[in-house]
């Protein structure tokens, strides 16, 4: 049993991955009314009268599922030996809040017969670390990916190792506050939006990192995926570095 006194609420995390206080105008969010209906439904007593995070389905996942499909009769539908989070007129919708690699087996089955939309809440510059885990499926014509950039309030257990019990504390639940943007990736060409417009005709990882304002490791992983999708291409080498062109 987890008691309220043992739970710590952190500052909100916004879509850029930076801490943000809760004095946010709803005008900063898209589709706020519809999203708030889903949020209140999940946070209300009808969903969970024991408090945040005490059900097997975490709050972030449950809110997004109800936002994308309010009709619960279309939730958790058995298809070909797996359960789809949502199955409606748009096809299958899978909400995955982390570890996209866990979807690989399910996607391999679903994509054979259905259009599948993978919904992944994330910080904009962190998406490629997870997308890399399903890289070999990103070209599939039946796959769409929605990157949901949102503000999230994180709760942790006060079970850390230092005197405040905050250091090393365990993440307990994440509660979404609102959606700032949804990046829809329906075909390889849509990934072109991740390529900075001020790049030279030919560039290396270091140039991409500087233009995109990301770490070189992130740039290297991003270019690996973009090259696989045909959005950029390797045209040579400069020393030990690959040279890319759009």
C-alpha cells in the first residue's frame, strides 16, 4: 500500500524536456477541451478511487487512450493473439509511453492487415532514441507514428537513499497536463521536418548537431534513421566521419 505522504510531486516536464512550473495558460495547449475531458475522466473517482498510479494502467497511458478514443468499448480489443489498446475506424492505435521495442512483436503481426498508429509522448529531441528501436518498421506503409509533445507532472516515491529520500527515488506515476503539439509521421517524407533548414548541401554529424542544437550522439542516431528512411543519404566520408546530403 502506498500512502500520500510517501509520494513526492516533481515540477512539470514540458515538451522540450525542461522543468516548468504549473502556472500555464490553457491557451498554450492544443485541443485542450477534449484532452481535459479525458484527463478528468481518468483522474476522477470513476476510474480510480485509490489515488494516482494505483491501478496496473498508469495515468499517462490511460489519459492518452481516452483522448484518442473516448469509447471504452473500442479499448483493449483482442486481435490475432494480442490486445490492441484501441481498435476503431482509423485502425489500431497503440499507446506506448516508453520502450518502443516492446511493440516490435505486436506490430509485426498487426501491420500485416491493419493500419497502426503508435502514439508516443516525448520530448521533441528525445524521440529518435525510441524510434531507433523500431527502425526496421518505420518504412511500413501501414505504420504511422504520433509524437505527442506535452507537459507532464511526475510523481515519485520518497524511497531514495539520502536523508531527504529524494535522491534515487522511484518514479511512481506521470500525470499529463496538456498537449502542446502532435508531430504526425505517416510516411518517410514526413521525417524531413527533423532536418534543420540552414544546413549546407553536404554536412557531417557535427554540423547537424550544431544546426539542430542537439548532442552529437543524438545527431548521429537521428541521421542513422534519416539515412535509412531515405530522407538524407551518405555521399562520402570526411576523415572518419560520414558526409550526408539531403
